[in-house]
C-alpha cells in the first residue's frame, strides 16, 4: 500500500522535496540532541568553514542538505526511470568510465556519503550492469522500501557480508562494475584505523583488496545537488595514484581521496553519520 502512494508522490517536482527536506533536516536536528551533537562535532573536527560566521553558515547548510538527502529518496527510488534519468543535468568525467571499460578489468566506483549517492548508482546502471554493496537497515519495513526503490534491471544489491563480497568478486570477474561507500564504517575485522580529517576512523579495507585482486579501475564519483531542485551534476574522477597493497596505507589513501571530494562540497557531506564509531568487538584506536 505504501509503495503506490510513494510512486504517486514521486510525480511532484524535485524542488518540492528539497524544500520539505530543509524543514525535515531542521526538525531532526532540533528533536535529537545526540544527532545534533554528533553533526556539530564531526563538522568541527574537519576544521572546515573558516571564521565563526562561515562555520555557522556551513552548519546551517549541512542541516538543510541532510534533510534534502532523505526527502529526495522518494522521487529517486519511486519516480519513473526516464524522469529520474532526466534529473542528472550533467556528468563530468565519463571518459574515465569509458577508459576503464576499455581496459576490460571491471570498474570499482567509490561513492562516499556526499551529495546524492543514490542517483549515482542509478545513473551508472542505465549504461551497464552494476553491483552495489549495501548494509540492510535494522527496520524491516525500511529495508523493504530500499529494495523496492533500488530495483533496476541492471542494478544488483549485494549485502554487506561474505555473500555480498562474493557477488562483488563475481561481477569483477565478469568485467563488470561495482559500487561501494568507502566511508561506511565496516564491521570488526573488515577495516583498519586510518585518519579521516585528523581523527582515527575505522575504514574498510575491501576497496584495496578488490582492486588488487581484480586489477579493476578505481573511480571516485559523487552527485552534487544543484540549487532550487534543478537536479544533479555527477563528477567522476580517478584516484591520483593506485591504492597501495598494504591495507593500512590503502585505507589512508582512500580517506585522503574522500577528504578532497568533501572539501570541494562540504555542505553536502553527511556529517551526522557516525563515522568515528568503534565497531562492536573492535579495539579502539
């Protein structure tokens, strides 16, 4: 019953969802002291924003953008495919994708919690098969919505467990593309501690391992929200250098690459995400 209602709502303009998202972002910020404190702490940790007035402005922008990120899931997950495709107004760096495909070893897309990471995967899946690693939410009804919204004939979802890793490896063996959230906190034993904006963050080692095993091209990608709900502009770029074979060194390189993307668009990073948590069973840094 809920899905048909969401598909009907998805007919509304994106600008409406972003306007509602601003209200939602502030509502969550004011209603959840723990979330608000984490957002402020993570943002302060980054040392971004400049003087106090600029930092306050950046904080307000981050609150609004986080709400937009939730509300825009409705038109992106439940909108008609052709309408969703039209939301991508521009794509910079697609030539790197074509070059990676030409090498015939597959592509590893690294898409951090920056901008609209959902539409990046859907955009790529319009062109070729894509397998994306995801962590199922704890709420069953939300998981069902996620699966329904992300269903696409060329998009395969791989759960963040051993089965999911095997799906990623199979896709790379078929010379296909896969997608990962490189700044998603992994489970114990699946990461190492590496600095992220000057503070140790438990960082996944999977991207480096997959790249070493497959020889696939590693690309960074993120979709920037355009003003007034006009849509998105996707940026795709290669890493400055290949990831080292050492897991700790690779994780640090990965975090530095994500930092560079965030510095370019800090207001659209998901600062409220618990990036610096210690996974259950892991030794603290």
